[in-house]
DNA sequence: TGTTTTTACGGGGTGCGTAAAGATA
DNA sequence: TATCTTTACGCACCCCGTAAAAACA
C-alpha cells in the first residue's frame, strides 16, 4: 500500500520542483526526500521522477500520482479536522501567511491567541497576495490574509474557502500642504489628471495587485504622471507622500494614520478587500478557526 | 499525520467488529491490531474504541473516522490502480469470491490466467450472493461472481461496478420418467399447481436468493407443495430431482447437465443473472480486469 | 566552484510476534 | 473454561541525518 508520508513528499515536490526545496518545506534533509521518493517509486512500480544529476523532474506518471496524492491528502486532512473538531481543543501547529502591510495589526491578536492556548503553535510568514492562494492549496499555509484590489474578490472553488474580512476605500494620497489637497470635492477624472500630471507618481513594483489596480485607473482617466517611483510596502509609500516625494493611491486607513497626508476619494470609488483564505478541508479545524477568528478581530470591518 | 495502514485496520475493524477477526483478515496478530488501534487513537487524539475485556466496539468518533478511512482508502486504491494500469503488468494479489455452483466452471479459467502470469496471485473463496456485495465494498474481495434471481439485477452505485455475465433461464426440474414431464408445452400456472401439489418441493435454505424467487413464484400461482425439503447447493438439488426425491426450480444449464432430469420452462419466464462485482476504484487495475475477463470467458453468454 | 542529487553507513525509533496475564460469559 | 483483549519484551526492519561522491552549470 502506498505510504501517506511519501505521497505528501511527492505532492510537495510537485509544487516546488526540486528535492532540496521539498526537503526544506517539510523539515527533512534532501537525502531523506530522495530516499523516500525512490521508495515511493518502488511501491508504485513505475518511474515517477526523471533523474538528472543537476535536476529532478516529474514523469507523466509522477504528475498523475501527485494529483491523486492531492485528493488523498485532502481526504486525510478532512478526517483529521473532523477529529479535532470533535475534541474541540485548540492546539497543534497552524501556519499563517499575511501581506506585510497587515502583519503589524494581525500579529498581536495571534500572539494573544497563542497565550491563551499553550498547545497551539502559530507560524506566521509574510507573503504577497498573488502567490498566497496557491500556497494555501499547496498546504504551505493553513490560513492566508491577502488584499484584493479588483472590484470583485475571487469566488470560492477548487477547495479554497474565501472569508471577506473588510472592504476599504482607496484614496489618492497627497501631502497635506499641497494646494490641490485643500480643494473640496472628490477626485474625479479631470482632477486626477491634474494632480497626477503635476507630481511624481509613487507606486508598488510591477506584479503587485495595488500596482495593477492603480495603473488601470490612471489609464482609464488618461492621467500620465511625469515620473514614476516604485517602492515596496504601502507604509513606505505613505511616508514618502508625507515627505512630499509624490502622490499615490493608498488604502484610506493607511493614509489616515500617516501624519501629513491628505486623502482624496476618487470617483468612481476605488476599494480593496481584505480576505482570508483557508482550505475547505480544514474548515472545521478548531485551531485554524480560532486563527481565522483572530484575523477577523484584528482586521475585520469594525476597525 | 494519520497513518494509512492504521486507517485500514480501523476500516476493517469497523466491518468485522472484533480485533481477532480484523487481525485474521489482515494477516496480523491480534496483538498488532490492538497496538495499532491504540496508536491510531493517540494520533487522532480522541477515543475511537470502547474497551471491554471481552469486546471492543467503536465509539461515535471511531465510526466517523472509519467512514473517512473508507473514502481515503478509495482514493488510495484509485491511485494504485491507475499506476498499475500505466505499467500494464498483470500481477499482485487478487481476491475472488464465487458462488459455489459456479466455482467449478470459474476455477480452471483463473488457474490458466495464473499460469500465464507468474507474478499474479489469485485467492478464490466461495461465498453466497447475499453477502458478496458488502464483502467487495469492504475490500475483503476484489471480484465477486454472484447470481441474482430477481427480474432486475441491481444497478451500480455506492462504488460498486456491476458486470452482467449471462442471463439464464430457470426451469421446473422433474425426474425424466415423470408422466407430467412428457406432456408438451410450458409450465403455466395451472400446470405448476398440478405438479407442485403432487410432489415434494426441493429448495435452498431460507435466505438464499433462489429460495426467495422460487417461493415468490409458487405463491403467485397459488401452488402449495405437500412437503418441503431444504438442501444446500443447486447441484445437490439437481441430483435429488434425478433420484426422484421431488421437483425444484433449477437453472436450465444445471438441469440440462444432470442426467435423468427434464426441465419445463415456466410461464411467465423465470431467469437468473450471473453478475460480477468489482469496486469502481479498481476498475482500471489490469490484474483485476484480467480476472474479470476470465470470469466472462468461463461464465459468459457464449456458454 | 557551487548546487543538486544520490549513495554508504550508523543510530534511533517503530512495529511485529510470542508469551503471559486479565477479564468476562 | 474458553475467548477476547491487552501488556511486556525482544528482535528485525525502516527511516532519517551525516558524510562523501558524482554530475553539471
């Protein structure tokens, strides 16, 4: 009979692509991963991996078995979650991913949860929104907090549960002393063109959701900034706006917290959604549910 | 992570009810089963078994986990079958169940298959039709050959694949010298009443499908036998009919092969269906497919 | 030369069966 | 007393990490 831990190794290998990375993810040595994959091949009776001295890759059979492994591991995870739900105890290890901008708000709530439940281990990393969904499905994380700058957040499906935590307005952030900041009224297309055309445009690096959403709005109103500066991190952008380095689209909350920044609401309205992602197979796990609850408290609509 | 072999033990225990029987089914000692179930409880973190010195039984959590285990094992079995299908080699161990009346016809074909494939191990048992479906779903057998005396054989569903091998007429078997046997024409209701009312009625023990189907026909035509003798095995009944001990419903093939027996076709027609059952999860397993093919050759409609 | 993978080897853990004991009908 | 279950114990096996080697960029 196929071995479950070996199937997990194959599944992880299929997601990561190298034995070394697989070993790092699972806390094994590369040697162990190599040996276990070889043993799995013996069990399956068919070559799963094409071996090069420099690189290992899946064969067709390996890819198919990895897909089966995903379903098997889903079923096992469901069973484990159900058993834990019966016990009701909050414990074990929960891995959480959070986008950097929200981590400071989330971390204290997770720490408090951990304080109340000594059996619980929370491992939190910071990851961007774009890769989080795949990482949760890959079991690299049990819970991911992301933001989505598109008008309609992604629907459920493919084993992912989407929990909407909050909707937040996006504002055009200007230095408070800026003459255009004092003018009343929202930032419609004409005003946007006027402001953007005059100042350095501050935005996230390409590939970020906030960058794509901002670019789209600028294009749609025909605003062309004279200069673009790219910086990582919404709080960094906020500080740059306050220092007079330029203007940017920022979540209203971040703009409000940053002294020396005034936010103008664009028309039509722009929003981002703060989402939490879990696997549907772990929906009943009390530890993960508790972490999700903590995220709702930390980031939910009441704040 | 839950261990797959332990889940298999739990699943088998849930089907068999005692640790001793579970151990016998799986080829373990009762000690090993007891230890593994205890380890599974530790892994699951919840009591799965209510322990009495004399008897072990599942708790609610144990029952639920056993259901999960069934799904998990299904998924694993599917994966294994797919891998074996990719290899295409006919090998491994296949457990077959056959109703006693058909075993003599089936066994030579299985033996020949085994001769052609040294890697293949076939384990054949004889089991009645009534328990075979559950036994296949329980993984006690991979393939079961049964007969069904009702008008409409069971449909697929719940993970069972039904393969129709043959339809066979049922005849009213009389000793060849019997005056009523020589009269031409079929056995309609009036003639059935006449024959049955005069002779000892030979039939299978209660609980057999052939018994239920025969009783139903006698009742529907209002035939009341003066005496009933119950014997196990259709060939035994045929021999008794030939010896002049009475009359019986028998499959046409069995009646034809028995010297000294004449078969009258009842009106309306009675039939039984020879079926093979497999799990849908093993449908692609080449070894099981080959055994099914052998059964079709041995028992199929061409014979 | 550095990275990735595999093989050799040793130690620790796990799981099995045997044997014995406990418990119950 | 006979059966079912559990515990004690020892042995074999398996698995992992360390170390070294091989292959390739």
